[in-house]
C-alpha cells in the first residue's frame, strides 16, 4: 500500500457566541482528482478537543463546525 502525506490544519476552540447562520458542516473527503468549486477551500483539520482528523469545506474565515466525533464546536482560520 502506498502512503500519502496530507496537510492538517489545527483548528481553534470556538469562543464567544456562535451564530447558527455561520455554522459549516463537516464533509466526506473528496477523491484525489475531485476539486472543490467556487471560493470554498477544502482541507483536513484537527479538532482541538478530541484531536480527531476531520474534513471540512470552509467558505469564510472563522467559520465554525461541530466535531462529528466529540460534538464540540471549533473554528477554522485559513
């Protein structure tokens, strides 16, 4: 089996009041030849609470997500 290295962004614990309208959703990782469309940026992040690796599509700075593993909120700054 061939190994591949991926870049993982360390997310930050969400702070303050989180606007439900600005919540993103975790997604399934795309195949290697698939692209994310528009202005969105897809990437792997590490949950700051449970340290699991998640795949997210970020539409804007500071977007927040709920970890599918531990259920805690985190924000992504790219």
